[in-house]
């Protein structure tokens, strides 16, 4: 039986450009609250964060002026339409490096790596570091690279405009593709995510003593016209063990997805954001002694406009994350509600996360930590708007005093710069390439003319 959504809306900030969202990234706040960058149509980038105004936390959103970007910022002219820009960690010798991967309508993936001599990012052949990204049958709409800790291996998964999906296991030292699986679906693939399911899935059968395969990595694949699915334990079963997310095709196209623990019970949920204005939450369940389980629709939440992008990050520096959802009309920030069901261990003060206490219809977090927070401002900067209610700020207890939720690496900012720059230099208007039934695709840009990547 479906339960009520445990999340309540903390704030809403309108976006001046009510159209495609080309990027959403979290910024680490140091010792204070973190922030969000949302890149929208016509190069507008909105900076959102909670400010300490007159000893009250208030959400503030303003347009970020790119005049603050250093003049040394590298501009790359693109001769193709970009779809998705992401970054990945690779090991070159014994040295870890960050590279950028940009998919385009060539169709191919372009790799950008820093030149140690000039300290500039330059395009290099993708097959040298990512041999699994060669011979693409269609435009890649989403790519996910997951390094397996302590193994020197990675899982790369991507989905294409044609519905083609490929998953590969790669040895990073030798650049050899150890295993590869592919499948053809009926419609464009909107999201592909690699994540671990509960450990008992990989504990039952391990092929040839493969301890890495026993870790139980699975792949979420969302589609624009058909049911979203999870391919379970891909390193052992390939793409042969499929779990369906029920009713995921009943709310128009799925445009965004997350795999994270939103109710603090220690198990991850799958969140799907749809063009039909619904947020869907799925929970994995399995009977004792019977690892093959299923995903059930746990709850849904209605929004006033289509969901385009979302991220789960700590915006208030209290050690707990908020869910930020960008819709067609603006940015919604959700947090756990006061009467939300939480894990019994958390509610009773056990090993789980601390349970929220009631206060004014929203979460009052008594472990709120704000060490060396920015000084209270007498007012807002020009162009800023503030909405929301007051949030108490008591002192943090010892068990949460050092807890921090890591932010996205700095390359996330470059992703937004790329997205906004590409729009400013494109010759079209309206912002979407429109792939089949995928309206307002969040990574597309207008056709025609060179694009700009920063």
C-alpha cells in the first residue's frame, strides 16, 4: 500500500526563464550552508542558497553574473550539438585525474583532459581512456561512470536516443573492456544510473569467485515512452535480470531520476521526476531468505509543473540533506516533514539518523549546526529574492558536530558554464531538440551554428 509522501516543501524560488534546465549542480559551502546552481534558457544561471538574515535562515535566489568568471576561462568552440557534459576520475599511471566527457550529435563522446604544460583542457581521443565509448549507434543522452572502490575497475553505462543501452566493465590500468552488455529498447533513454542494491543480492551466486561481482551493482534505466527498469546485479547477470518499476510509464516521460535515501532508514530509494508533474518514489523489498525481490511504488507527490532536474544535498549545513527539484516554473526545496514515518531506530534514538522533532508544520532540527556561519546581512543584494520561514539554530550535539555531506566536485560548475555558453552562442530559440516524445529535454540545445563550451 502506498504511503503519503514524507517530504514537505520548505521554499520555492521562481526562475526567470521557465523552460529547459541545462544543468543543476551543488556547491559545497565550506563551514556554512551549501548552494545550488541552476542553468536555464538563454544563458541564465541562478544561484540559490540559504542566508543567515537577522539570525534566521532564509532561502535566497539570484542570477549569477558571469562577469565574475576569471578571464583565463577556456572557451572551446564546438562543431556539434552537445547533449550531456559530465566528469570522471581516471588514473593515469599512479596519478588520479579528472576528465570531462561531452556527448554530442556526431554521434560520439568527446574527452577533454588538462595539458600539464599549458594547464589548459584539450580534446583528446576518447578511446585512449574510455575504449567502451567507441562505435556508438546513436546519440548518447545520458552517461554514468562508476569507479568500483579498491579494485582499479569501473562500470560505464549509457543510454541513447535510439533506445540503445550499453553497460561495460573496464580495467582502468590496462584500458581493457572486461565485459560488455547491450540491449535495445523502444524509445529514447532519459537517464542511466549505476548503483548498489542490498548486498545479499550478490552474496548468493558469485561466478568464478569474483568478489567484485558480489558487490551487487545494478543499473537504473529510464525511458521516455516505456516503463523504467532496473537491471539487477549486472556484473553477474548482465542485462538479463530485469526489475520493472510499476506505473512508471503512467505520468508521461521520465525526465530525471535519483537513487538516494530520502527517509533516513538506511536503504536507498529510487526517485523519478516526470513531465506529467509527478515525483515517484520506489522502494526495494525482498522476503527473508529470498533475495530476488521487487520494487514497489512507495509514494507519489504532485507538482505544479513538469519536473526537469533534481539533486539531493545538504543546503542548511545541519548534516541532513534536502531534495531540490527544478520544475518548469521554478526551484522547490523539500525536507523531511514533522509527522513523517522514519526508521524505528532513528525515531528511538538508535543507530539510525536522528529523528526530526515537530515545530510549526515543518522539521525543526535541534542538531542544527552553523559553525562560523556568514554574518547576518542587513538586507539582500540587488536582484535577490527571499522566501521561506524561520529555522531555529540550536547547537549541534557531538555525534553530528563533524558530519558533512560532500558536495559535487568543482567540475560541476564547468558543466553549468558549458550549458549556458552553448545557449548564448546557438542560433535557435526555444532550447530543445525534441527527441520523440521527450518534451523539453534538459540537455539539448538548438541546432545550427557552432556551440561554445567553457
